[in-house]
C-alpha cells in the first residue's frame, strides 16, 4: 500500500500539514457538485489554517468498482500523477497547481491535492459552449500540440496505439454497443446501425492510422467539463489520459462531443485550429489534418459508447452527459460521411 490516504475518509489534519508544508488545524470535505468525478472521486477540502489557500481539491480513485476498473485498465491514475510531476511545467497550457501527488501501482490507489479553481467559470458539456469559447480552447490546444510536436523528450509518454488501449476499446465497445442501442437508440442513426457489428474489428486499423507520425502530446480528454475559463484564457484539468497521438485526437474529441451542432455549423472549426497550429510554425497540410480528423472522430465514437454503455453515470446529469456525447459524435460522423471508413 502507498504511504498516503487512498480514500477521502482517510485524510487527517496531521497528514495534510506534512505534505502541504503549512499547519492545518482542521478541515471539512465538500462535494464539488453533481456529476463531478466519474472515473475518480473529487472533493473540495476546506482548510482551517492561517497559511496557504483556504480550499484545495483532492482526487482519489473511484469507489465504483466498474469505473475504477476502467481507470486501472488505462493507467489513468498513474498517468495523471506523472503529468503533474514531470510534464506540467514543460507545456504552455495552464493546469491547476499541484501541491502533492502519489500513485501506488500495487493497490491502484492515488491522490492528488490540487489548486481549487474557485473564481473561474467551469465549462458544462451538457449545456455546450459558444463559438468564442470553442475558438479559445482550440487555440490553447494548438499551443500544446505545437510545443510538443515530434519532441523526443516526450518519447516515454505512452503512444495511444498500444495493446492496452486497443484491447480495452474493443472489449468496451462490444460491451457497450448493445446497451447504447437499447437505452439510447433514438440517437443512433441508420449509418451507424449498419456498421455497428463491424466497428470493433476496425479499432486496430483506426488506432494505427491516427498514431502514425507526426504525433504530439494530447490531453486526450478535452471536454467542456474539464475546462475552466478566466480573463487570461483557459485552464485544463483531468490529465489522466495524456498520451502521444495525432493532434486531431484532442481536436476531434472536443469538437464532436462538446461543441453543439449549432455552433459547429457557424464556422469550420477544424480549419480554425489548423490556422492556429501552422501559425506557430508547424508544417502540416489542411488536407492531412482533415483526413486524420475523420479517422480520429470515428475512433472516438468508441469513447462515447464505452462511457454511455459501460460506466455507472451516477445521476441524472450523468445520463444527460452520455446523451450529449453520443448525439454529438453521431451527428458529426454523419456530416463527415465517416462511417464509410468502416471495412
């Protein structure tokens, strides 16, 4: 077992004082709101102390067996601790300050003590975003991708095309697809129904295609619930899926599953992202960007199916979130005619 509290119930003022570096007389645990923390348990900690911030955010492994199993399959807890320890200071995208992080590979327990972003406005994936907000996020992603484009110093970060990811998404889609058809069938277009039984067999090919060079660092969970806004730009949270992949992985996940169709119809957001990327000095054609966007958007349908069809969403907002993911992904894939790529 790791030498740290693996559950919120195990926190103590003594331990908090030791790792934070200032005396904590007492503390209180508060919820961050409905629907926060599907893969992990996230709580606000109010601190009684004369030093440091009055509140921090603590993250733990999920107490839900099914959700924790997903996190452990993809080493999501270990990856997020690695990000704050080794990568956060090297990339231009803002992330919360990390006061402490630890991961125990044996038990799968982890903890992060992070800056509480109170005062920032948090995005809402169910409500969607404005065009200005979408442009803001895509510009920040272009900065992240350009700064890590083909950089050998990040070669130890896992490539998204790996056996763990491939096998997990195949199994997850096969488990989740029947549930999606049964519970969310009104969101599944005929084009998807025609190829649904063959989709899982195409996952290896899609992964291989999207992870061919050039690749860069991806946050890999860019959705509005993980974005905080202030006057200076955005702050991205939940770095538990960080990987190396095509830049379109971040872009497609955000556009297809967080941007409402009415906003997508107002501007070619992929072209906007491409402009932001290339003006930072990256040589990359718009044609190649579009081709990889289609492949990646199709692959990322598996995320929506796994989330909606296999995870315990916990509450009514969680169900709304599942519907948002599926509806956004399906409508964009139909618009792209991307189901034609299924062999």
